[in-house]
């Protein structure tokens, strides 16, 4: 197939991807082959491809295509996550646009609408992954709400509950008042906003005073409204100012609540007054202080409802004026914060301590608070301030489940690459907190728990109406309850029958409907069990991804046996704990072993200046836009070439364009081959070769293949990409094709042995390039593979190179010698301003044996490439000259003396070089001084420091180059 003159990625990408998918190229039938398995971090079903996805999936595709070429049964599991919060938000926003809302529907009706949305719009990102070239097994595409996945989720939850590893507890959670659900730490974004720091007095009770005579303790806070639920004041155990009052009480302003003064190391004696107000129901640190002070979670006061509005605390001490107020000012209406400040200033309270500061004129300014920039948590989707909120939730005993993963990383059963992430892994896992897995949503895996009344000592349910309710039982939540957990209604009913005595009607109620019932004949009393309305955290189900996607616990056991454990996991470091670590926990719990032996953590893709990409900064890069402009291959190669063992990548569109040029270079090289009758190869093994250039390229193929294999073994994507890039561009295109041009020159015999041999070797070498480059640039390589001749199979399922060619060291050394001579001479000409095409005479006073034989046999190649003619072995005539060295193996270098008389004006050239050298020396010295100045390095903008470093390196290089040029002139 004759190639078009111009390479256009858009012409080939869609065509080849469709072909691969339709012909089963992503999962060729290899039942007896060694398995290689990876799973993709399932993107949200609501998502679209961003630059982080592009990096993550490119690296995975490189690995899977590489292992497929090596003959393995390579399975890349693909699918999407149901993304509870994100998906529910998308559907609710669509409803709002139609003046509709979720509460207008039953839970079942709303979930039907979500499934409708998924069917219509939920596959956007999967189509975008195809554009990137991801060779996933789409025939087995997974979804975390698929029926088989639901079975896995329910089984895991029930087993964990029965083993005491899932439990119900009252703790603080990140509560999103807009979404009205608990959210994970990953869904919290910290923003710095302008706020205040208020100081006020807490009067000491019972006539107690401090050593300095004060009858109050001063406390300060950025959240004055939370004083409505304060339960203690903490001071440091070593703080002598408060030692005499520890154990005594203060009386809170506004509420009049008596709270204890406790000693706790959380209080910093050096910060403010050294005394800290403790609100255990609304602050994570305070929660821990409260527990250490002996306050049970059930006793902790909650002053806010799910909307973030003030509600009455259990002790009834919040004044009525506060009830129903929002925590902050909203829509121009003062909230609880403003009213608390107002009350603290009332004459009968008088507890606010005014803050005095000075303006730029030195004038004193009195205000209620001192201004502060406060790090504040916001929900990444709800967009409102997150409230630490005390609720009853389901928790996983993460500390217990973390024991085995910790052991596996320590003993090397699981390798984390790069190893530097191990310290972070250990630190987090050794200090892991209980994992809150319940969410107050409708979309997601419903928690398989039902609540019924706890039996009292007399054997009757406490607090519940104990009577037969033939139609619908009234749901009660204000009495002690007992959970019944099971994978089916039958299992729950069986548990309830064992718990409740005698002939009792047991009704299971879900969303206001009786869904199952045990009704013994003649029963006169009954009890209602109500379904937990919550769903499970999305991360709970995705933690099962490495094995539930393979059919666990029921289907396709042969697939599970062959492909679990997976071979490798590639993910961003930002989900190390939210996904990777939890997969390790669940893999060990459900399967008895780690889900994979190796975990590779890549960095983030940042903006060109190193800043994190964000929509607010306007520096987000759209990978699909880059694909439209430069092609998927160019973007993929950029990602691979820049990925260096987990370091962050700086986005550089010029580099992407450069790799598009690389693809064009290969395209044109293939067109050159076609124009000279060079087509496909018929062998994986290297052809027999006699010509030095052909033996040389065979040896270079062997070397680069080994280099790529070594890099891939170590997951050095940058090294592998650089190896094939340098070989293709420099060794094959720039040198080998130049070396063989005389074989096909006009007038040469196309049927002669040199031409036949060269066509075979060149076609073979090009084929090896296409195979080795395919994991990085799949589209262009597949196109060129078929352009070179009719093939019985696609490149995607070809064999990885195994050259095994025989080469002569004498022949390959000769070519290396010519290349080194040419490279050094071109550099010297450039330094001295001599035209690249100028032919120069040269003398070799003391030629090595390699030099003598190469000059004798390859004078035509030396003339064509190095532009040297004639080359004389012997002393050079006197006069100005430059010297160039050609490396002659371990024996040192051959020195070429090249007369310059009449070529350049020596004096003028020396003056030019000396002037340029002085300028670079001066600039380098200035930059060195700036970079050695600690003030500049520490205080200047990072981009300014980076530019200074780059400029310094440039001028250092110029000093070396110009010095060498002057030395050449003598």
C-alpha cells in the first residue's frame, strides 16, 4: 500500500480502533498462554477524559500491549464506577432544570431515572478512552452496579459484619449540608478564605479564680457559633497558669451550661491564652479530646441538623432565638454566628473581648475579631463548607484489615514503585482510622441491614408498639434498635425469628412498604424491622474491583483462577489510600492474598509552570483537544517519555508537537523504504548480512530491544520511550537510511546481492521498530505495518522482537567510527561557522587499524556523511587547522587535523568566539551569585528560580562549547 505524502492521524485512528475491537484484537484467544492482568481504576460513570486519565490509561495500555506482543494472555479489565454522589447530583440537576425534584418521586422511581440517564449518557468516558487507543477488553466491560457486582458487595458486607469487622458507631463525619450526606476525605477540598478569630471569656464557676485573680478563662475560636455545644475547656497538663483549676468548671455564656476544665496535650500553651474550647460534636480534634476526657459519643452534644441549621441540644439549653438559624449568614440574613457575637456583647453577658489593631497610619482600630486567613474544608461537589457532624454510621475496622497489607509491603510480597512511597503508605496504614462506609443517598448499593427493637429483660421489645399491624407498620426510630444483616430477605427473617420470642408477626419494611413477612398462624403480636435507608460508600464496592470483575463470588471460576491475583496495578498516588490500600484489604479478606504483587504510582500532570491544574486557574489542558491537534500517538508518547518513576509531569504542548514530528519522521522513512522496494519482513529472526551497515543495524536492533525490555521490567516508561525514540530517529532514520542510499543510487543494480540483502535487512529492521514502538504509538505503527505488505495478522497481535542476528564486531565498529567522526565534525563546523555542506581535506597523523581499514574501504561513506575528501593518513601541512576526534573503541580516538587556510578568517573567528565566551562567562557568574543567595531561592517565585537555573545551565554549556571552539583554533 502506497502511503500518502502527508501523515494525518485523524485518517487512521478511528478506522484502526474499530478494526481492533471488532476482530477481538484486545483479547486474542490464548487459553494456554501465561496470564497477564491489569484492571483500570474505574472512572466515574459521569466523568469525561481529563489529562490525569490520559496519563494513567496510557501507561496501562503501554504495559498491556507490550505483554500482548510477548505472547501472554493479556487481560485489561475495564469498567466504570457508579459514583454515588456525582451521579445522583447529575440526575437531580437535570430534574431541577425541568422544575422537578427528587422528593417528587419514590426512591424506586428515582433510581429508575438514574438508570435511564446511564443508558443515554453514561458512556461518555468509555468512548473517550477508545480515542486514546486503550486496548481494553470491552467485551467484558464492568459496572459497579451490575447484578453480579451487587452480589459481591452484599456478601462482603455481611461477612465483615458477621466477623465483627463492620459495626455501627456514633462518630464525627465530614457532613455536606447541601448534599445531606457524609463524604470521604477525598471529596473534601481545603480552601483558604478570609475569616476572623474571636476571643471571649468563660466565667469560672463556684467562686474559683486563677492564680492571677481572674474569675474567667479566655478562649478563642474561628467558629464562635459552636460554643452553643461546648462541653469542656482544655489546658495543657504542664501549663502552671491553669493547674489549680483543672477539674473545676466554667459556666458558658448564652447557654449557662456548666462544663469541666480538663488537662489535655491538645492545648498548646504557646498559642493564644493556652486554653481551648472543646466542642466534641463539631470538631475532629475536639472529638478525640472529649473521648479522652471520658465523654461518650452518645453524650456529645449536636447543635446542628443535616441542613447546617441550629437545633436544640439534648440538654435543652440553646435559647429559642437560635433554633432554626443557619450556622452562617445566608442570603443576607444573619446566622447563628452573628447572633452569638451579638449576645456576647450584651451588657448582661459581656463576654466578648474586643481586638485592638493598628492601621497603616498607626491609628488604633477596635473590632470584634482579629482578621485571619482560615483553611476551610469545602465539599468538592456540594460547594459548601463541610461540617464535622456527629451521626450514627457504619464503619469498617480498617486497622484490623490493614495488618496484612502492611506485612506484605514490609516483606516484599507487594512491591510499591517508586519505593519512596512506602514511607507514606506505612505512615497512613499504621495510623489508620475507622472507615465510614455509609452514605445518605438513594443511588448506590443499599446497606443490607434492617433495624428492629432491642428486647428488654422481660423479653418484650423496648419502646415499640408490640401489636399486629396487618398492612403497614409505623416506622419508629426513637428507641434502642438492633441490626439484622443478611444478603436476602429470607436470611433476615430467619435471624429475626431466632431473636424475637414465640409466635410473633415479623414485618420487613422498606421505603414504607412491607417487602417480606413472617406471620405464624394465630399470632396476636408483631414487630417491624425497617430497612436501613443508606447506601455504601463508592470506594467500598470499587475495593472489590480486582476480583469481583472476574466473577467472584460465583461466576466464571476459571477466569478468576487464571487472572487473580492481577499482575500489576497502575494508579495515581492520590488514590493510594482511597482505592489501592482498600483493594489490598479486601483482596486479603475475601481472597486470602494481595490483589497484585506490584503497585506502580505515577505523578500528576501539572501546568507548564508546575502549578496544579484547576478550572479556577484556567490552566486545565483538554487531552481530547491535543488528540484533535496532534494525534493520540503523539500525546501517548509525550506521557510515556515524561513519566519518570512517579514524578509529576509538566505539560508542554511543544513536546507533544515534537512527538507528532517524530511520527511524521517515521512515516517519511517508511515512504523512503517503499520507494526503494523495501517491504515487509518474513522473519522474526534477523536476516543474514554481509554489508557493514546491515550488520550494524542488526546489532543496534538487538541492543535497543534489550534496553526496552530492561526498562519495562523496571517500569521506567521514560527510559523505554527514549530508547525507541533515539533508535528510530537517530540510528535508523538519520544514519542507517543514509548509509544504505548508495546501494539504491541511480545506476546501481537492483538485483545485485547488496541491494537484495539491504532490502531484506531494512524491511526487517523497520518491522522491529514498528513492533517495539507499537505499545507507545499504536495507530501509526499498525498503519505502517500493513502499508509494508499483506499480513496474515495485525501488529497488535504480532510477536515481540527476538533478533538473534550474527554480526561482525569489525563491521559494526567501522560504522560507529564513521558516525562518531561525522557527529564530531558537524559540531565543530557549527562552532566555527563553517557551512555544513563544505567539503574539507583531512589528515590523520597516527591512524588506528580501525581508521586505516575504514578509510580504505569506506571512503565514499566518509565523503558523503562527514564531507571529508581527501582523507590522508599522515602528517598535516603547517598552518591554521582544527582537530576532530573519532572514537576508535577502547583504544582511544583517531585525531583528524583539518586545515582551515582559506576556509575561515582565523583572527575574526577567534575574536567572535572570545566575545561570546566573555558574555556567557559574565552571565553565568551573575546567575551563580543569584542562585547562591538564600533570600532569592527561598523568596522568589518558583518559576523565577527555575528560569534562573535553566539560564545558568545554558550559559555554563556555552562556556564549555566556546572554550572548546577556541582550543580547536589553537
